[in-house]
């Protein structure tokens, strides 16, 4: 699979990563190379093979419905680049 | 007392128990060693004050007769483990200034058992790399690099992603270090720097508080200078954690007790598919040597087949980036770390993430985003998950015929910074022998087995059945003893 | 079928609903932080909810149980194997950069909801699925002119997304669907259904078509938070779409917002971009496996649900479907009625509950739980009618006093001297006085004008301030008039 510049720009946007225009070509080349490499998987017969989600051979463990966490607002906000009045703050979001 | 930094953990525990030295003395020697090895750029954050305070507390515990299994042992922590009040960077610009308000389960376990933290060591950014050249905090230099410190004639890589851990342990600045392994990030740098590194079975070590790269693959493990030390440290690191849904509720064995040296009658699988085309002669030779040592110790080599080995790398380079693209979505400049302002929220995201992630991380996020995106999910991601199942099945079959598997750890000795750098695929090939066990969630260990023609360390890898780290460690120690590698890095504390 | 009349003829609306119902639980779906409404911003947030590095989800078993209970209440298929997926997108109040949800393999499959329509008829709407997912945090846009404030208290709270088939054809049906679903959830105790506090929110899918034509392009109206708004939004949106199509335009599939001040739907700019959610199984979690015996245990503890209760009220108490509907719509109402009806005439009980009581409550803006008249006291009032202590008419007066004061009916009757007169002598003398004062009417009656009987009864009741026993009045009056 060969990716073009426009596709790379689209993926970059989907991943919310700003990529300077002049890097798009080079990046498209690298990504295409990786995709070409991984496409060898097409050779493997996977008919009726279940896709693996986890190697752990166990089922989902559950916890009790008890309040055991939270209640430490200062600790939650202490690393925030911008906070005010107990909130995280970001540029205005328009809905 | 520089000699203290050259001790093994086992010997240090002995000396502490016999009151030959105190934890404070042992720690002071290591704090100094950490300073000495600064030219390697192994540490991102040194925590000497905390180390000495912990050592003091350790001596007090020992005096009260409350010594833990790792009481007073100074270690380094890969900067992927969140440590309360100590900056945690994942070697990324995007975690600028981040100081966790919590402590990872694995490091908590180590402190519970008496270990002392020397600081946070360098790694590839978000553990993505095999040479420790993608860190925002700069490359780590292998202590095996020839030449004068800081003025190396050839700057060798320590391997990656746990490059800082490997360099610090090999250069005698820490008795051991935590590593994490997603596709070989403990085993490959261990091999490159001539130390021991074990990735336990997926689910053995809690992932809680470890910055995630690829959740279905990430496992923490110890990096030490001997197999016995690995057994000591692994025991403290693992254990069931109710905060990690993938943590396995099994008792933790006394791994050290498993080191009996007796491997008579054990069947050692030799996978024929690992004899890859173009394998350097000295790699093939050390592998054959390893088989010979085990045979001499009474084990029985059997040829096994892992037919999907050649697809492991491709599988890995779909699964890991896919998970990473999602795991790294939380770094958005909103709640912690770097923020690069923008006119809108979207601009803020794109500016922050554009500036915060390095090239390799960006590459993997983009690949991961692509293989999960509409129209490509089945062809790439789901296909890779199916192949992963087949790889797991291969191992299930193999372990019907053998008890442990022996392979080389890496396809070469350490290379120099600047080599293999332009071509991502070339770099990915470093993981060719380590990735299959990661995909299958199996325990794997690299043990020093000798040196190559360039005088650099060579490692052999042992893979075990799920939760059978004991056999891996036992066989590993047999190789360690047979190999009796005496070579040490030219640059040591 | 009710169609909308357009310029080019009839149009049919096609409606499907996605209801997000907040699960009643103490702690969040994947973290141990509290879920209580109205707490200080970010005070109920764990490092997991704020997606700090290295944090991991562990599922709350009660939330699973609540989802299964709800599935059983919707007569739906319970999937013993389900999977949690990550839905990836960036948003300020979505700390992980993904929402843990269920995509291809939800915990609950196909079920149904029976709508009780105002005309007494019912109609079955298919439920496509129910899945568990995390709620997002809250963005506050009005705190600062250039900034948005983020509160993550809600981040990670368990939601059930309940998706209907596109089976509804009118705004009324959609309203009835939400009402019925809310009623079932409340009966089950799995969601409080409080739409004002956001514990139940609707995404409404609306399209229009000519009757019999294939489905048209739909628009999704997000986060509508009252039943009235759901109905208004559908009406507006359907007319908007019809207008566009009739003018030769084409409907764009998009996400819209119900503007609660202008009463219009408008396009959501922030959701304009085409989404690619990149769902994949969450590698931090394993598949959820349910033990069939555990599901059976939950099934055994299900309460009687509105449909069954309604059927029972009709057969056991001989209530009309309409009354039964009104009574079962809320469990508290049904319980109240049953307490009143116990050992009494159920029809009388139903009349009093649905008539006087609901009327007064409605006027006072009170819920049944806040009723000043207890079921016991209303029962007592009915008993006083039955044993002839008071007449039905006086009872209404007593009820009014009960509603105002909360006092027992017997006390009010005593205090106000409302006890019914059953002394035949006293009644006879009242009747004699009335007959004497209306000799002309007596003559008319006796000459065949039977209808005047009511007039005499009225006069006698008036003379006794309504306290005379009506049966005695009738009997004695008839004897005297005929004599």
C-alpha cells in the first residue's frame, strides 16, 4: 500500500498531530514502506482463526460497587497546564 | 568503597546482613557512580536525596529485624514507571513537567521490599525503539563504546527501549534496574550490554502506573548483572494487582529457589525458523555453543517448528502501533504535561501533539491510526490479531515437545549510533527474535553468553511456558555459568 | 397512520431513539470514584477518570448486573459473551481520547418496549441493543468569554445506551417510548430517569419519506433532555426536512442540536467533521463472560414490571385499560393504589387515586411520594363513605381538608361536624319542611312529572348541608311523595 500526501495529512488530522507540509512527502514514503512490510501477512491463512484480544487466559475480573477513589481534586489538578476555580481550562469550544 | 558498586545483589544482601556495610554506604557509592556515568546519559532524573533517605530508612528497618527481600539495594527505575513526586517523562517532550501524584504498583512493590531508588533512567520515547535514540532527553551511550568517556571513538547504542536501564546496570551505577518489554525492550538491551534481562509472562507484573505503550504486550521485568539477581528482583516486582484487569492472580514463586542448576532430562526446543537467512556466523555459533552447554548439563535439545515466526514482526508492527495510537491519545495538553496553545481546542491539540511527540512516536501513532481506520481495520488490524493467534498456537504446539526454547536474543551485537537509522524497517529487524514471545505473552530472558568478534556482548534467549519463569531462570543460570563471561564494559563507575 | 401534510402530499416520519441512561451505582464503571450528582467540580475524579498515564480500568460488577437487569426488563437477549471496545475521538471532556464502550458485541441484544398510547391502544417498538459505556465529563462554556471549563465528575460514570429500531412514526410515539422506557428503568431501579439532571438523555434519529418509500436520509439530534423537547424537536426536524426535499433539496446526514430557546434544530459545528472512531477491543480489559446461573438469579429478583402490572390491574381489579395505564406508569403510583384498594372496592379506590388525588397533586406540582394524603388515610376516607359515616359529596370536602392538613379523615369529619345524618326522624322533618314549602312541585310530581324527584333530593340535601344519608333521603322522600 502506498500512501499519498493527502492520506497522511488526513491520518495526521485524525490523530491530532500537526505535521508541517514539507514533511508530508517524506512521512508518506516511510509509512508506505512500513505498510508494504506488514502486508506480507496477507500470505497467512487465517480462515476461521479467532483474532486475539489478550494473551491472558482469564475472564474479566470485577470489583465491588464501592467508592474507594477520587475526592482529591488538588492532586487531580496539580499537573494541569491551566486551571481555574477547580476546573481544567481550554480554549473556547464551539458546539 | 567503589567495590560496592561491583557487587551482585545477592552479594550485597549478604554484606548488608553481615553488617560489612550499611545501606547508606552502599547507596552513597551508587549515588557517586551515577554521577560518574553521566557521559552515558543514562539517567533523566537523579534522585540522590531520596536515595539516601530511603537507604537510611532501610538501615533502620534492618536494625529492627524487618529486612525485606531487597532491603537496601539501590536500583534505577526506567522513566516509564510513575513515581510519586518524581518527574516521570517517558522520555517524551509531551510529559514536560509531569510529576505523578501516585506510585506504580511495581515500584511500590520494590520499595515495600526495601529497594532504594537512585533515579529515573532514560529510554526510547514511550519505549518505542530498539537503540535508545528516540529519547527527547538524548541518546544513551553504551558503556561498551570504545574510547574515552564523552569522547568515544565509536558511540554504540545500548539497545532499547530500556537503554538507560541497561547502561546504568552494565556500567555498575545500579545493582539492577526496572525495564519494560513490549517487543524485546528488556531482552535486546540486556544482550547488547552484557547483562541479564527477563520479561515475565504477561500478567505477572502489574501494568498499573506504567506509562502504556501497547497494553496487550507491555510487561515490566528486572535487568541485573546475574541470573540470581534477576530472580531476586523479579520476585519483588511481580504479584497480583486488583487495579490491573490483566494481572493474574497466581502466587509468586521463590524464583531464587528454582536455581538448582539441575536441568537433566529437560527438553530444550531449538526452533528451526529462527535460523534466518543471513544470520551472522558468530550469532549462529553462539547459539550452537549454547545448545552444547545445555547438552553437557544433561538437557536434551529437540528441533521444533514455529512456522509463523517470519510473520511476527509484521504482526507486531500493526498491533503495537494500533494500541499505541489509542493509548497516547490522552496526551492532549489538557490535564498534564506539555501544552502548546492554539486559537481553538483543535489547534491546541495539534500543536501540542505535533511538538510533543518525536518522529518515531509520531510515525507509530500514524501507522496505528491508519490500520484502525474505517476500511482498513479488517485488512490490517484484525488480520494481525488472527496471525497473532496462530503465533500463539505455534508455541502451544512447540511446548508439547519441549520445556524451554533457546534462541539468540538479537541478530547482531550492538551497532553504532547513526547506523540503521534511516530505515525504520532495518531498525525494526532488531526485534526479530524477541517479538514472537511478546506476541504470545510468554516469559523470555536474555543471558550473556559471550562476546563477538568486535568484543561486544552476545546474548542467548530462553523462552518458557506461561508462568514458568522458574525453568527459564534455571536454564539461564546454567548458560551463565557455562559461558562464564568475564569481559566488562570499558567504561564503568 | 398519521402523516404530515406537505406541498407534495403526505409524508411519514421515521424515528429511532438512542437513550443514554445513567446506571444507578455508587461508584463509576471503571473506577472507584463516586457518582453523586451536584458535587463540587472535579471532586469525584480519580486518576483513572482523568486518564493519567498508566491508569487502568477495572469494571464495577454492579453496573454489569444493572445492565443485565435492564436487558431482562426489556425482554431482551442477554449476551453471555460481550466485549468492551475503545471508541477513539478527541474532545475536551473525554480525557482518555477514547470512550470505553461496546461496539460489535454488546451485553444485551434484541428486546422490545410496548408503548401505551393515549387512546388506550398499544404498539410494540423493537429495541436493537443495550450496551454499557463510560460517560464523558462536562464542558462549561459560559464561565469565561474565551475559555471552556472542564469538570470530570461525570467522566467514567456508567451509562446504558439503549438503541431502538426505527419503529416510531410520530412524535407522540417517541414521547410514549421515552416515558415507557423511563418507567421500566425506574421499576427496575437501574436508572433514576431524571432528565433534568441528565441521568437520561436522548439522541433522536429523524428522517422522512413518502408512505411506503424506502427510508430517507436521517439526521441525529443529540442530547435532548426532556420528553417535551424530544417531541418538539421531531416535529420541527420533520418539517424542516420535508421543506428541503419539497424545494428540491437533499438532506445531509448530520448531527444537530435542539435549541431550547429558539425551538429549532441546528447543525452542530463541532461534530461536523466526518468521524472515524477506530473502534477496537480495549486491550486493558478482557471479554466479559456471564454465568447463565447468575443471569437466572437476577431474573428471579425482577420486580413486576408495568406491562404485567397493568394486565393484573385489569384482570384482578377490573380496571379500565386507561386507569390501569395511569396507575402503573410509575411504580409509586401503582403501590399507592394497591395500598388504598386493599380490602376495598378497587374501582372506587382507582377513582379516588386517579381523580381527586392526581388532580390535587398535579395542581400542587407534587409527586406521589410527596402526597400529603397517605394511602392509609385515603383508604380511611373510602371506608367512611362505605360505612355511611359521610356521603360521597362530603368526602370531597373532607379530601380537600386532608390534602391541606394531612390529617386523618375521621378527625376532620368530627372536627367539622360532617358526620352524615342517619336519624330518620331528623330526615323526615327536613323532608316535610321541603314538601310543605314546595306544594306546587309536589302536585306536579304526583301528576306524573317524575323528573322532579331530583329537585326534592337536592332541596333536602341543601337543607341538611349535605349531611343527610342520600339513601335514606331517597327512600323516605319516595314514600312521602307517593303517599
